[in-house]
C-alpha cells in the first residue's frame, strides 16, 4: 500500500493563480497609470496566502525532518530551471534595450542564492524579490511543518505573527509578510480538519488583524479575497486553467518580454491614447504567447522532473507505486 496518497486538484487555486498573475502582469505593462489595474501589484499578496495553503497541502501527512532534504530538492527542481533561464532572458533583454549595458555578474550570482536584496543589490526583474520570500518560506516549512500539524500550532502561528510586529528588517523578508502566509496555513489546518470552523475563524481573525497592522490594509484585503475564492464552489474552466498553467511562466517573463516591448514601441509610435492602447495590448498578447512557449519548453519539464522525487521509497508490491506522486497543484 502506498504511504503517500494522491490528492485531488483544487479548482479554486487555478482561479487565484490566473487572476493574480494577470493582475501583476497588467500592472507592470502599463496598468500603473490606469484605474483598477494600478492595484495589480496586490496579486503578489494573493500568491503569498496561496503558498501558505498549497505548499502545506502538497506535503504528505507522514512528513518529518528526515524528508526536509527531499522537500527542498523538489522545490529547487520545480522553480530553479525556469528562474535561471528567466535571469538569462533578463540579461539579454537589458543588453538589447539598454545602451552600454554591462551585467553585474556579482549581482547575478547573488540572485541565484536569493540574497541580492540582503546585500542591497538591485533586482534584475521586479518580481524576483517575491521568489526570495517564497524560498525563505520553503525553508521555514521544511523545518517546521511537523510542528504546524500539532494541536497547539495555531497558537504558535499567532505568537509568530505578533512577534513580527516588533521585528523590522531593513529589507523585505518572509518576516515582513509572514501573516499572509499564516492565514493560508490556518485555512490548510481547517481543510485538513486539524481545526474546527469556529477555531479557524478566531485564529484567522487574530492573524488578519496583525496583518492589517504589520503588512498593510490593501495587502491583507487582497489576501482575504484569495481566501474567499478558495472557499467558493468553482468549476473547471478552460481559459482559467490555461492561465493558471502558465501563471508562473507569465509571472517570471512578463516584465522581461512584455514591459520591454511596450517601452520600445513607445519610442517608435506616436504619443496618443490610441497608440498607447496598441502598445499595451501588444505587450499583453506577446507576453502570454511567450509565457506559453516558456511553460512548454522550460517549466513543464521542470515540473515533471520535480515530481519524480518521492518522499517514500517505491513499493515492490504494486506497479502503480512506481509512478511519481501527483501533487494537487503545480506550485
């Protein structure tokens, strides 16, 4: 018998991924100056809450610290190849669109270790700082997940969130936005029946209050919107599924490809509202097409490769046990 049970796909996650990635992309490609779209940056905070839920949801119930190495390895194989290729694309894009551009290879090296912000080096892509925070969360989960499924873990989460109020790093880290992840973890504990609804609401309300104070009103509202979407009875939708599938690729490449194209077209076309609209739409379409190609060529192989690593050794009693476990999400 397999010790690792395959989990069903959660359709609501697709909606959040699709919406949040498009919101961030539209914001960077010109939405900063447009009503409603100028709030697209809040898609990042929706992703933070979603990660708090999905990363925990994808971990088997028999997880322990001995499996921490496999967990981190799976995450690295999942995100590093697309991330590294996107760094190469960012360097090429800067070289093409910026005169006299010379790469700072020290900064590039620091990007690979997600430490450039700690050392006050600029990001090569405006979304990279969020990947650094995600990786910090992976390390946190790898070490503390066995504790998070204990009966007293919600109280610990509250204590950790309250503690972040008095901890103010000079740069943005996991500590800065931890309450958003914690709300997602509380929902995970409720879905796994570690918490009753009343308990989840109480702990969630306290952490949400801390988030309002620590992270910000708009960011917390965006995260709560993502939480509400997770609870809705949503059905599969082809368009939503498509944008969910390419969400990470779109998130990584939209500024490198789309924003650069919009800026370039802005130097060639007349400065009118009509042509600005043409630039904006062209950037969006090209970004989506490129993200799909990037997904098929880079991200999808990485996803398959990461799934080959199983937390449990294969069973000799069943051929099906030899197959790689399917995670509930493509995170």
